[in-house]
C-alpha cells in the first residue's frame, strides 16, 4: 500500500473522530398522544447535510479500491449537497474536485463547493450529468466517484455507526424504542438501502417508507416492479428524486412508497420552520409530509408507536428558492393549504385530505 493511500485514509479517519453523532430530537405534536415523531438532524455535519456520511464512505471505498489517486481529480454528478461534502474531503486530501450539476442548482450550494476549492461544471440537461462526469474523468485522468452507483455498497449497512445503527441506538430509551416506521426520501437510494437492510439484519418490527417527489421515477419503479423507466426532466426538490432508477435504489427493502407533491414538500418544510424555530431544506419537507401521512393513519386506527425521519440539510441553502415567496409563486405552487394541513394535524389531530 502506498504512503499516500495510508495518509489519505488516516486523514479521513481523523476527521471522523473529530465529529460527534447528530442529534435526534422529538417533534412537538400535542394532539398525538400515542404516536411520537422524531427528526435526526443531519444538517449539523461539517458540510451541513446527510451527504457528509455518504461522501466519507464513497472516498474510503474508492481509495481502498485504488480508484482515487494522489493528485488526480475527483469528479461527481450531483444536484449539490453530495458535491459540497465531496469537495470538503477532496480539499482535506489535496485533490482537485469537479462537480457536474444542473444549472438550476442553488447559488448557495455552488458557493459552498467553491468555498472548499471545487469547480462547478453546470449543464442544462439534468439527465446527462453522469455521462458528462464520466467524460471529464477520462479527459483529466481522474475518477468519476459515481454516487448513484456506489452509494448502496460503499456504506457498511451492518453497523459501524451508520445512520441506521445510530437511529436505533438513540431511540433505545424512548417511550417506543423500536420505531414503527422510518421514513426516507431517495436521492441515490443508498440511505434507504442501508436502513432497509439494517432493519432486516436486526430482526426488528420496523417498516421502511420511502417518499418520492414529483418528476422522479423511483415511485413508479417500485409500484410497477421495473427499473427501466425514465423521465426527460429532473426533480424540483434538490437532492432527491431522479429521472432514472439508479443502481443504488433497492426497492426490495422498501415496505411502502408515497409520491409527495412538491407543494406538499415545501408546505411541510414551512410548517417545520414554525415548529422548530429554524429552517430545514426541501427534502426534509418531503420526508416530514410522509411522516404526517403515516402518523394520521396510525392516529385514526388508534395505533401507538414512533416514527423517525431525517432532517437532510438546513434551509439556508434555499433562501432564494423554497423560502422565497416570489420563486414559489413563479413555480405555480400552492403551498399554504399543505402548511395549514400539517400544522392543524399536529396541533389538533385532524388530517384533512387535500
């Protein structure tokens, strides 16, 4: 093993040892006496999102496979958050980094990538970011790290303090320590694969619900049992949803799926801002709307238990989009009914279908 490989692995492990686990906090829902709701706050990672875990795993996986080499560029296809985290690890190792992203990616994410020394290669067609990334890797002699292929295999789903193990450890002393449901939205599909596999590995009575935004094929692939479906456009909710069924999505570990309207994602995100006193991102809104749908079902059927989901990132990256009323209006989204629906349910226990 080369001295640089040893150095790189030690640097990543040292960075991991400097980081603490993310906080799991309970959402205030006065009307739900027998259903407890939890958010695991992944926005507190050094690079501000759940993707920090993925980037660390992808870098270790590629270094140990001999794919990332000293001084050679690392290239990624990303809608933003993964690229921010990978730019951080590339800077840590002194490697050039190029992010291939849709030209609709928020300016805050672009600025974050550039802050860590990365370069952004913007494309108008979000369906070709993988092909462009592979071409850049060939042209530069670098490595296309390819989160959409390797996310589900780069993480040790059996444990090693992965996100699933962390959730169950942190729930151990709660009223309902084994969650009835864990809710996750798919970007690569890697996190839902890790959680679904870990649930089976632990032999616990927990179900996995995956919630998909508009303009994404994961829901249809799950419902139809197909992997060949494609779309010609990308998701409006950054970080989740894909126009093709990525290799890291493992539908066989998913118990149930919902498609969440974009207006519901943003409305639930705005409702959470009022509940938490801080701004979550759009994918957190997608997650939480799915949580509320399941909680409403449990509440109506007089079931008891807990539901856990993730705060994937913070809302500061979306000040010019999801938190900008003018942008929301330009998109033709009616978010107020969904925001009211969520707040009324949590406060009064009434879920009014929209």
